[in-house]
């Protein structure tokens, strides 16, 4: 479960930094009782970005498989020829 702390806890930066590192997950920081910030270690941030990239890749692969099944395809050589003709490359 995500941990939640008030923004005043950030005043003691060394203690707050240790708290974030020990949590191993994003920390929600509140201001006046409402979510205001999310703080996390670089390692957690990089892991989240990796998971997001993997999810996007899997979604692209799933869409490509659906396109193949539905026959929504373009001939590669014809497309390249059209691009060369259009852009003169």
C-alpha cells in the first residue's frame, strides 16, 4: 500500500530521504490533506519507466497481431517505393 506523509515531513531532508529509500515504492506527499507530490528513488522511477515501456511494446505487438489477423497489411516494398517517390530518396 502506498505510504502517505504530510509535506512538513520533508523539512528534515535526511530523515525523509531515508524514509523514501526504505519504502521502496513511491511516497505520496500531501498538502492541506490533499495529494500534492509523489516522491520516489531513482531506482523505483527507472523500474516504473521500464514497466511502462514494456507495456507499450506489448500493446504494439498485440495491435500488429490483430492487424495481421484482420488482413490490414501494406506491402513493404510498395510502401518503400512510394516513400522514395514522394521524398526523392
